[in-house]
C-alpha cells in the first residue's frame, strides 16, 4: 500500500495476521473487570430440628451485630441459616387469633408471636426453613424486589430438580402449585437488614395446618413437594416418571441443596459453608469403618451428644457468631437441653480428646 504524506494507512481486519488478532483479543479480555460476588456465611443445619425460640434469638442477635457494624461504617456481609423446626405455630405482628381453630390456652404446640409480617403458619419436621439475614444495602433497597427474589429461589429450585411448575399468585406472597401453597414467606426488615424468611413444605406432615387458617387464606390448600411427587407418579409423563421417589429419605437433602444453589444465583452471592462439617464426617466414616468393638461401643455412648456437638461445632466455626451467641456465659438451647457455654466447651474438648485417643489406638 503506497504511503501518502500525512496520511496513516488503514489496515483492514482481514489483512491482520491471526497473531495480531489474538493479541488484541487478549488485551480486550484482560481489560475487562469482573466484580467479585459478596460472600454469604451459611449455617446449613437442615438435618437439625432447632427449637423456634433458639433460631429466633440467633437472628435477632446477628441483626443487632450487623447494625453495629453499619454504624461503625464497617463491612456488613450476609448470613443464612437453613434448618428445620420442632412443631410450632408462629404469628406475625398483626396476626389475628381468629385464624386459630383452637383455644390459645390449649394449643397443640407452642405459639410464638413474632415481629414478621403475615398471618399464622406452622413449622415442623420435613419443612426446610431459610432465614437470610441480609444487608440490602449490598443488593437492592426494595422490599418488593426482596420478596419476589425469595419466591424466585423456590420457583427455580422446584422447577430444576422436580419439574414442578410453581408460580406466584397476584396480590399474594408465597409460592404455589395450582391451588396449593407450597411455601410461605414472612420477613422483617430493620435498617435494611432482613430476618425471618421462607418455609418450604418438603416431606412435612400437613395435619397441623388443619388446626389453623394458614396465612389467613381460607380458600386455598397447603401442599408439599412429596405430595406433588406422589401425584406425578400416577402421571403418564415420561419426564416426571424419572423424578425422585417421594418416599426417598434423601428428598430433604436434594431440596436443601437446590435451594441453596438457587439462593446463590438469584442474589448473586458466594455461599461460604462450614468446611469443618465435611472433615468431621469423613473422619467419623474412616473411624467407623476400621474400628474394633471397643470403638463401636464408644461411638454408641456418644450418639446422644452427636447432634449437639455438630451444631456447636458449626457455630464455633465463625468467630463472629461465636461472640454473638456463645459469649458472656449466655445459654444456648440444643436438643431441648439448656447448657452454659463452659459445659458445652468442655463437651467439645472431651469429644476431641476421645477421637484423638481412638485414632492413636487404631494406629
């Protein structure tokens, strides 16, 4: 190409070598910046049946801590509790007792009036409860957006794993399949910090719902994942025929995993779960597979405290939660036993010593 005075030759894209194009592509890719996701501290206790009062106390304590961090202009990340509850009825701030089909003084289960929105509902075994304690300043300061996002988490999880076409109903909060309400949502937001959350019926015994008017809605039914899967079994749909067995003991596990994954995607956060839990399970498996009769007897003696120790270990994982919940000699309720922190710590130390002794004996 001839050079003209004061004119820079134009090189067409086609005339560039592949090497030149690759270099430009690399420069472009390296110039792009990807904003890292915020981290959410997750306490996955879904195998535990946590008393409602204890979980409520955890939430309020963490919320107060986050408020303090905000006042100090310090980083305030998100937290998430995933668990089941012992049977309980809960009411919202303005809930009416006319939706209780029993005398309050003769309730079949404990009743808690909380500061969340919504009417009466039931929590119990087989129901996965998620309590996101989120700083909406890091997301979107819009309560309608937050409620719709929680619904989206459930809708995506049910669709992805079970082919359940769950949906919203206009003017109502929650997740539905036809006329059946599968999940209830009730939240409280204070200084843009959320707490309370959602409850999805998975393998829940729905009988206790008959003693109330769930969420104050008389013309709707309550459903569960297991119930829908049983309905699908009689369907000729080939895709649904390959769905998990509704009587599968892993149904809760499958649902919980899907909910956490979709929660991460909807809110664009990174879930940071407790790593010690998996290490402990692997250690226990190795010990049980190779132990002798004496080791097995020791394991049987420890079974009564196993759930307590697992839950305590998870709470010990985070120094922040440890300070909030366990410090200053506060009481912590585990498996219906109220124990001071000093005794709980001694139990942890005793079990750790027992495990190390068993391993050395095995070697």
